[in-house]
C-alpha cells in the first residue's frame, strides 16, 4: 500500500506549520489518539534507514533496520549491498552514522549491524523481540520501513497497513525464488516495496511480529507476495551475536535419500509429470507397493508436479527419514508412509 | 507492481483519517473487525479446496496428452524431428500471433476451488485448467485428496466444474447478487501458499453487474493463487468466485493482476447452468450476429449489418432494422442491447422485435444464439488462454 498513515498525518499537519531545517524537520504534530497511532508513534524511533554501497541491478542499496539493543545493534536484511566502511545508518533524529558489519545468518538472510552505543540516546527505543508473538490469518498489521527510500534525513519511514494473508511453510513456497530462508513466513498484503525490507511488521497494538523480507516471487505463477520472518525465528541468531549464546550447528550433509523408482522421462522436453516407469525391487517404493504407471504427486506436504520437482524434493530428505507419499493409480489417490534409505551400492 | 496497486485499505485509511476529524471511525475499528473477519474465514475454510494439476502444456506441438485417469502417456511420444510448419491461416478471426510470447511458458501452480455440492461437484476457475492438465487433484481440508474428473465449463464466466468421489462435503451459503452492495467488505480466500488455513485478501465490492451482469468487481487482490476461490462477506457467505476475466472477454492476466481490479463471478446464474455443465457442456458467450449503428442513439438499436453465418441473418434480420425489444424488454439504445445479449450463452433463445424500414413491426424468433466466434477460439488449444501469467522459460536440468 502506497498511501501511508505517517504520510497522511504529515500531510494534514504540513500546511499550517513552519519548517525548521535546524537539527531536524520540526513539525508540531498532534498527539496520537488511537491505539494504532500510539503504537506507530512508539515504534518509529526503533526503525532506522540503511544505505549501503551503490546498488547492482536487482540488489538495492537501501533498506530499513530495527534497532534491537542499547548497545547499538541494528537488525536488517542481508540482501542489499552492504560493505564495510560504506554502510550508513540513519537514526530517527536524522543523524547519519557509519555501521560496523557483524556476521550474517545466511540461512535467515539477515545481518546485524552495529553503531556506537553512545549514539543510542533515550529518544531511541531499542526493540528486542519479546517472547514469540503469535499471529493469525486475518489479523491486521502495520508494516514500517523506508519503501523506495522515500524518507530522507529525519523524515519518518512509511507505515503500510494490511492483514496477515497466511502462514507459508517451506513445502508450500519452495518454488518461490530469491529467498534464502527456509522456515515458515508471515504472508501479508501490507506492502514490502524495495527499501521496506529490514523494517518491522507489527500488530496494531505494537507487538513485533516479523522482519520484512524482500518480496517473494512465485516461480509458478509469476506473482509477488510481501512477507516477513517471524521474530521467534530471529532470536537464536540475535542471542548468539548479542549475548554470545551458542546455538546448535546445522545438520551436516549426509548422502542423498533414495526412493527407488525410475521415472518416465525424456531429456530436452519440458519436465513431464512424475510417472513411474520402473520400481526397483526392495526399495522404499517397492515396500509401499508402487507400480509401473503410478503418478507420484506428493512427498510429505511437497507437491510434485514434474520429474524435476521429484528430484528437487527428494534431495531435501535424508536416508532414515520417514516420509508420507501420495500417488495416483488410475483415478485412485493412494497414500502411504515409508522410511527412505541410502542408495544401495552395487 | 504492488506499489501501483490502489488498495481498498488505503482508501479506507484515508477515509478513516477524514472521518476522524468528525470524531468518527479510526483505524482502531480494524481491531474490532478482526474477530469478525476471522470468524468469517473459519466459516468458509471447510469448503475452500486446493486444486493441483499435473501434466498438460501449452501445446506448441499439438500433441495429445494421456487421457484423464488413464495412466501415463502411451506410447511414449517422440520428440518432433523439426519445428512443425506454421498452420495455414484458415480463419481470419484467428489471433495473428500466439498470445503467449515465445520463450515463455504459461504460469502454472496450485490454485483454489470451492465445493459446490455435498456430493462432490467442485467449482474451479478455468485458469486452473488453462494448460489442459492430464490430472486434476482436489484436496478438501480434513477430508483428503481426490482425483478430479473434469466436467463442463462456462467460458463466459471463467469457471469450470470438477467432480470428485466424495460425499457429505461442506457446502457454502451463496449470496444472491441482489443482496450485495457496493462498498461492502469482500474477502478473497485462497488455498495455495498458507499452511494454517485459507489465505485472505481484503477488499470491498467495487461495482456490481460488470461484464454484462456476469461478475462483481472487487478490489481484493486476485491472482492465480486465489482464482477459483470464494469472495466472501463478513458472514463467510460466498458472494462470488474469483476469476480472471476482462471486459474484452479475452485473457486477463498480468496486465490486470495487482491493479485493484478483480472480478468475481456471481453465483445466482450458475444454478440454471449447473445441469448443462455437469453433462460436460462447454458453454460459450452467446452471439446473435448483428452489427449496430453507432450513430443511432435510440430508441431501440439500429442494425447496420448482419454477418452471413450469424443467427440474426438466418432469421431474417436485416440492415436498417431497429430492434425495439429483446424478449419482453424494450431496448433503449445500442449499449442496452449489448447488455441484454451479452449476458446470454450460446444455445439460449431470444425473441427479437424489430421495426422494419417501412415501419412494420415484426417479431422474429425465438431464435437460438450461436457460440460467440472468439470464444470458439478460446477452445482451441494454445490459441487463447483464459489468463496469462507468463514466466520465463527455464532450461531443463537433469
């Protein structure tokens, strides 16, 4: 949404006021009256603007961030051009500061920046994610961020309004491009335009729900969706970087899982549906009773529409994992569960 | 794209800001709306189903796919030796170029449907079947996944019927368009990306009686993800089915997506069509076969031409005739005539009352409307798709 609450409020206040280009723009703004206005008013000092090195084609050079500690930690999305010595944080009061880059979390696609703790004045309100905040489809939300770098100097970032569209898990959105993050995300129709990413998604009472992601692009429908990473998923990274709490290392790669079918497929053509051409005796597929000509349609919640997707999805599993398999024989839809194994050596 | 979308909520927030001056509604109203909205979603959730399709392509090669439910393709299709020669131009009405540009493939993904009857008839958007899939699977929440058998379609409303072998399905309550008002809430539900229930997009009813009375216009976000899904009111009752339609009657797609313009087929007129669609009939927009004079402002509609093969010409309507009535309705002018005919389907019967050049009043008919020529083209595989969301073609990897 382009029209913003903040802009509306400014728009109303602007004509009657004199503009003071001293320390900051100075508008005598009326006090917030509603819960939503109060929430936004209280949250804005926590949101910063981030300017990186000059952008490259699809990678923008600007984003938003959330000031998370009084020690000067700023959380943002790691999908913009951030370079040591060239990363600037613009605080609520319009002051511009150089930020130090802390190690990113590549899985989440987020990164902490750090500014001098002395800069974190009482006016700024560091926002540490509280206990996991539940969210529901149909819940109204406000998203704060500097979309299209509209806010300059001490101008406030934009507030966009919308609703939680749903929760998308990996299985349902694995065909979406350009996202490193693999967990559940909050889908919303409060717009995440470029620059908005790294800002926060909040409930109308001000509770922090998520960190705005880059727009999700659906490969299969060529449509885009705004989304945010739930704050609960950010905590382990924050705790590690800020409090030095170690976290479990990601599972080491093992050998690929094997299901034991050969699919009916031709090279060079658009990948056809995953029809079984041959079932290897003694394989998990044979255990399930799969037959020649069955159509494999789902592994767990991952729908498999083509042979290519069959391989992509299977690669997500490890030997020993139990999976639910759905397949179609004629007009009958069949289900079963089986343990995947490693491919037997010949 | 999203930035360009004038969203209803934006308007509402603006309205709320304006109203605040008078001490009226504030954004906090939304907080009170939240439980109502969530109750509506919960009520609608059971009948919103996921549609998945397998196989089927934009048939550049014109190859037949396997029959529905009959198993894999047999025998194995051979790759073409060379590009097939371009088809000769048999019909001047045929589109001159493919509607999906070369190097792109039609987007395909999960989409949404609505349970229509307890005994297994499911309404889907024609978008779901755009690629002529060999297999359609319908997943009903808490009931499992079923093989869907394709039945008839209404190309003029962008809907299609699928039958699944299930009983005692939860069915929605449908709202008659007469009971829908512009400005009322309209929530577009889908079941594609979200794992914890239907997705929801908010909006209001923007207009009624769009596209010659076939659709409501809503500003809730409609896209391939929720085409075929219900547009519900605050009670979770269905006021329409989100479909990709456009005034041209041709493909709506990327150019309409995200524009704040969405169409929802109203349900009131599906009832009478249901039996025909259950039989597998493909219903087309009706065609009378007259051209109207744009200079004649009424009363009535003046015929300026009747194509030879049209029902009008065959029934004896002629250039210069003034259409005074369609059935019992007096025709005010040309646009009114189009509204009256535009909502009919091929096979429908109409009686036309005309005033001849010599002043004689003549009742012609009942005559039977033909299928509109462009909708016949829609039927041709690969010629015209109900919606285009081209995605860049990706090279196959093994």
